C-alpha cells in the first residue's frame, strides 16, 4: 500500500521532471504542416468528392504523414459544389484552422470562388481537378497552380488529331452547355477543323438532361463519321445508355471527353461504354509500373478502380510531398513553396509520364487516347491505344498568340471554315 | 414532326404521367403538396434496383418497388403527416424535410454513383415501329403508362373507392357526414399515390437512371404537369404529361437554347390565365 507521504513525494518528483523535461520535448517537435482539403461531400457530386479525398488520403497512408520532422495535418471541408459554401469553407480553413495551403474542389464555380479569395491574400491553392482554361491562361493567379490537373481544351486536341488520323472527316458534338463543355468541345473543334475536318453540327443541352432521345434522333440522320460526346456524371451514364438503346452504338463510333468514360461513370454500367474512345492524361489500364501499382493499391483499399478524382489528388499529394521535402518542410515561406512546386519534375505517379509545370502554372505531360475494354475479370477500364508526348495546354500554338483569341464559349469554338 | 420525335415525346410523357398521377391524387384529395413524392420515386427506383440485382427478376423488382413505397407512404402518413392535418404550410415543410432526409439516406445506402435498373433481354434493343427502329423499353414504358391510365380511370369512375375519392375531392366533410370513414379513404389514396411514385421510380430507374438529385428533377416535372392539368384531375394529369413530354422533346429539337423555357414558359402563361389549370375546378 502506498502511504500518503510516499505518494506526495512521487507526484512532486513527477511534477519536477515534467516542468523541466516536457517543455523541452515540445520545443524540439516542430509545429505541424496544415493542409486544407476541400471536396463536395454532399449533393450530386458527393461520390466524386469522396473519391477525391480517398485518393489524397491514400498517398499519406502509404508514405507517412510526416515531412522534415513536421507532422502533416489534413482538414477536410465539404464545399457542397456551391461557390458560396466553398468560399466560406476556404475562409474558415485559412483564417481559423490556419492551414498553410489549400487543395481540392471539383466544380469550376467552387474553384473560381476560392481562386478569387486567395488572389487577395496569397495563400497557395492547388487545383488537381478544376479545369477552367483561364485559371492558368488569361486570368492566371501566381499562387494558384494546377498540379497534376488538366484543362478541357488541352485534353481534346490530341483526340482531334487522332480522329483525323483514324479517317474521321465529319463529326457532330453533343455537350453540356457550360464553360467546361465549351472548352472540351472548343479544343476538339479547333484542332479538328484546322486539320481539315468538318464539324457538322453542335448540340448543347442544359446540365442534367433527362432525355437525350431528341438529339439522338437528329444525330442518326446527319451522316457523320463519329460523334463527340462531352458529358459528366449522370448525364454521361444516360447518354451512353440511350446511345446504345437507340441503336447508334456499333453504327457510329463514339469519341469523347475523359468524363464520358471515367471510372466513376462506367463502373456501374453494363456493356454500353465498351469501345468508347476518350482522352486523358492517365489511363487506369496503363501498363507502366507506377500506374499498375497505384491501381492495384487503390482497388485493394477501396474495392473499386480509381477515377480521375482519386488519381489526380494522389498524384497531387506526391507532388506536394516532393516540394515540401525540397524546402525542408518550411511551409511558412510561401514564395519558396510555390517555387519548389513549380520546379518539380514529377516521376512515378499514376499519370504515367514525367510531369512538370509550364511557366503559366499548368502541367505538361503525355496524353493518352484511351479505349474502354474489359479486363480479364470482366471489369471495364480504359487502356491507352495511342500516346501524345509532352502535350501543353497551348498544344502547338505560341502561348501569347493563343491567348489573344477569345476564351471558348458557345459562340466561339475556334472552328476554321 | 417525325414519328420518331413524337414517340420520344409520348414515351417521356408516359413516365411523367405515372409519377404525376400519384402526385395529383394526393394533392387533389388530401390537399397535401407532397414534396417528398420525388424522394419516394427515387427510393422506389433504388428498391427496384436492389431487388432486380438480387433476384434477377424484373417483375418481382417492380412489385417490390411499388409495395415498398406504398409502405413508406403508410409510414409517412401515419407517423408524421397525421400530426399536421389541415396545416398547409407545415405539411409542405414537413414533406420537404422528409425529402431531404430520404435523399441523404439513399446517398448513404447506395452511394452517389449513377445506377440503372437492369432490364430483361426481352425489353432490350430496338423494335420496328412503322418506318423507324425504336427502343423496346421505351415502348414498354408507354404501354405501362397507358395501362396505368386505364386502371386509374376505371378505379375512379367504376368503383366504390373511386366514387369516395371523387366525392372527397369535392367535399370531404360532406362525405364524412354521410357515415363514411374518410380517414381510411385518405390513407388508401396516400398509399396508392405513393405506390405510383414507386412504379415511376422503377421504370424511371432504367429510363432516366438513378442518382442523387434525380428526385428533384422528376418532382419539378410532375409539379408542372399537375399545375397545367389541374389539381386532382386524372384527365388533367394525362393531358399535362403529354403536353410537357412533347414540349420537352420538341423544345430540345427546335430551340435547344431555350430547353427549359419552353416547358416552364407556357406553364407560367397558363397560370396567369387559368390559375386552376386546364381541368382544375374551384372548390
């Protein structure tokens, strides 16, 4: 039994030790690096948002949450695909949680809201999914960098070139009527028509279009060699389904933006997406080692194949890790961090090629023309059938000349007649 | 106007009719603007999806969707709505709340990916209708829509329950005064209306696919149908569905830039001149 005096002695000894020792330990341990991650976790895009977070977390799970002796602290906030919410959450992350930088978001409107906010205060903001062309072109912001991300028009220009080589002369486009759709279609139409192709007709429909049959009816009679589709989420599923049930599949080839054949769309469908050709800077069925390892790891961890959201944020996390390591974890020096991020030549990511930023803060990398096929176990995935090396957001144009042409819109698609 | 586009409009109208007829029954008799109708539609679709995937039987999945949603309607009416009888605003807010809760529940259970109810091979592919090839499944939906209309019409005009419902639409107090248990009629109608939402979800699950927010889209369409057709009118729901279905199809073909305006513009005009809808009657 411990008597009272003994207890007092021991506790005072403990107190003495702690008053001397513990603060020293605390002083030796540096403050954590705080990252603010934003994603839509409620609403229509909740599934994509969840995959975004999963991809980001997977990197840290595998590689440890510590850089240069500093712990990594990730705070996840839900932007609900709403610009007001995104702005409010970005403010909270920066001003209350005191994060060192921001990353994430899916929809362009949330991305633009946050970009506009950090424009004023210089907080670094990384956007692996926000694709709005002008964020790294005409309206670029020095502290907004598109690590591991992409723009719409950058992706579809190689597809246009490939289509010309595949012998397609006349193409019609079907697209959602908003900025991302305009850019995806614009990149395709400009390169396709400059190469001698012809855009027969363009169909624009509002987001969440319940019924594609009116367009499919007209598409049947146009006599085109291929149809270019630019649809995201539920629109993409419906489009593929109705394209098949109206008997166009097998008659007119379907090519499209990466979202039409993204894992988030094709994994729940039957045979409808088979043989669809799309373009992206990654292909989950790619054969290089880093891609194979990432896909296998992701599948083991989450029981599904990775989509664009998980892949880009996993790669983005690797990018940040390399940059943070290069500056010795000194994340408070924003200039140094941004400079380090700009200087990284990223290898060994699921993007499958060496990735680096151009002077405008946008990545240059290989773009794959991909086709949906079945894996041995019957799961559908995208395998590369052609590779375009070192594709820049300006394709083969001179950046300054290119940026003098207007941004893509419904009325300006860069079509050369 | 090609046969093809007319069929597009009619098949879409058939789906709208199935959902909107349930909405208008409840609205007409119980005076409840059931904003959870869309959520019940979506839940029905998900139930259909789960049963169809588990058992492989399309027919069974349809029955399960209807029965499941009828039961959900029973629960909704008995546990929640009974406390707010006669308070319009509270009913609207309550059903809106239920819609939001159901939405989040479906998101938790089925996730946010887009699903489609698997259909049997008999209904896959296209059939030859006159001069055009047309998807069999859409023709099937058209058939179910017409059948639903006939059944509902017979029920309303030739049966005792139908007579009670019609009487209840006109004057519920009078019906009760003549010794009828109007509460039971209310409950049956609510379950029937919900079952129609379930049927719609099951068909719509393969027609328009299932995903979060599919509920609010169909709800907006069915509200437009009911507003145009007139509250509680079956014929109104049928005419409204055909109108909206056709406007939707031809609006997209002729004025793609104004796809939504061509549906809701005429609706607003109609409201200005006939606030009760085409077949609505003042009570």
